[in-house]
C-alpha cells in the first residue's frame, strides 16, 4: 500500500510539473513547491532503500506531507483553474495518507 501511495504521488507530481505552464506567478510558485515535493520523495525512497531506522523514514514521510501541504496552500487566493486545485487537493490527501501509513507502522 505504501509503495502505491509513493508511486501515485510521484506520478501526479510529475504530471503536474509537466503540464503546468509557468507564465503566471502562481504557476511558477506552484512549480517550485512541486519540485520540492519531488525532491523529498526521492529522499524518502533513498531512506527506505538504505533501510534506515523507522524514525528516519517516518520523518522523511512527514517532510513529504508537509511539502504537499505547502504546495496546496500556495494556491490559496490565486486564480488557479479548477483542475489544478483538484490535483493539488489530491496531492495533499496522498501526502497525508503517506504520513499516516508510516506513522502507523511499528
């Protein structure tokens, strides 16, 4: 389940980055936040692959979730289109699921 969440979140972030025009200020800001999420997902993958302590993995997952929340919050008050808003809501939910999944593991 955790692997699917990571995969889905990574795919959605990549699709958003690929399809996001960077002509408006909110688009450039969102792209920066999404690049942070992508980078933190890479850190999480490496932390898991290196079989680090559970606390380190949970911390990396929390960092991903926080970056997802920041990315979503960056759209507050913007003129973002509804599909971008919906995609960011889904990214936020996936980030929260990821954090919860690692918090519940022993």
